């Protein structure tokens, strides 16, 4: 059973008004020249607080929501952007990551609106967990000002997803359907985690079928699990939840990719259709 922290409880009880504001955001850290958090070089703001409890989280320090964390405003972010504007202008922009960036939806929406008014490309890194909390009108307003999405699919199986992250996959699927209906571009990431991803061949096949006919997904990242965040758990006094689980071998990754491709082939009859899968 996943133990819920204060922020988790607030989200699940739909009592989030005190934790999301248009005026400022709670944040954990900032990366000024991020190269893996959306197109081009980007200013990446890692927001604080996440309603999930993913066993393989590589930023566990961003999970708890606490008013003791740092605040940042839209104008402060724009000042940071201006300092390195030359690097961002060639296909880059600003990304909100986390934690779960969508959890502070009022701030992210207001900030993205301001950024786009200034011609800055916006990107949201999300696992879509707050989709089950906020009204659709609020979700739509966020989507209206977001240029690109990075979406984490924790696991395609509902029960395993709950075991792995504390939540099912329905909110991620809901966001994908919404983006497809709106014709908005996105990237999907999946972390291949031994003992979870390889529990049944059907799981990777299901994921392949899920992504096989998505029209507006322009890339799929098949990422190997790593344990490089272990020291973070130790520094925080937390038990590392995947102690004893080794990163996948080359053979395990090849097996996962093969099952994934089997699922894609089931639903995608024309192999010439573009689908970019990256390790």
C-alpha cells in the first residue's frame, strides 16, 4: 500500500486551491540549458509536489508538497530566460517539469500564456495524474497554451501501474485521447523496469498497441531504468524502494522492444507509417 503524503491527500480530496496559484509556483530546482526536456535547448523549471509515488522516481526530492519550498514568479522566470535567450531561440523554449507540473495548474497556465505572448515555445512534462482532479475546463485552458507535451506512461496495465506509481493508467490515456482530438503534438516516454515491464509479454504488447495508431505522437522514448538516484533517497533518509532491482541488460531491452513492436504491428497495418522509437 502506498502511503500518501500531505500533497497527495490534498489532490485526492480535490482541496488544491491553496496549493496552486497564478501568482507564484513552489519549485525544487532550475536547469538553465536542458537538452532532454523538450525540443532544442530549454529553461527547465522543476516544480515541487507530485501526487504519484513512483518506485523508480529519479527526483524523489520533488515528491512532497511543502510550503517550506522555494517560490518563483512568472517575471522571475522570464528574467532567467532573457539571460540565455540566444541559446533558447533556435528551436528551444521553457519547460515545466517536476514533480508533477500539472499539479500547479493555475500557475503553469498563466505562465505559459505569458510566455506564448512573448513568442516563447512552451512544453509540459507530465504523467497526467491531476487529470482526475481538475475540471475539464481548466485542463483545456492549459492545453490551449501548451505547444508540446512530454508524457510518461508508467505501465500499460492498470494493476501494475497502481503498484508501480500509486495510480492507474487511465489519466495518461485520457490526456492522450484529448491531445489526439485536438491535434496537438507530444512525445511519450516509458521506463523499462525489470520485474515490472517484463512481468508478462502482453504488457509490452499492450503498450505497442496503445501507441501504434496515435496520429500526433511524433516520438516514443524507450528508456532503461537506472538506479542513479539511490543516493538521493539515502540523503533524504528514505528507503530506496527498488533495492536489489538491477538496470536492464541489453538482452532484456531487446526483448522489450520486440514485444513492443509486436503490439505496434497488430494495429498498424502499414509499416511505412512513421513512428520514431528511441532508446
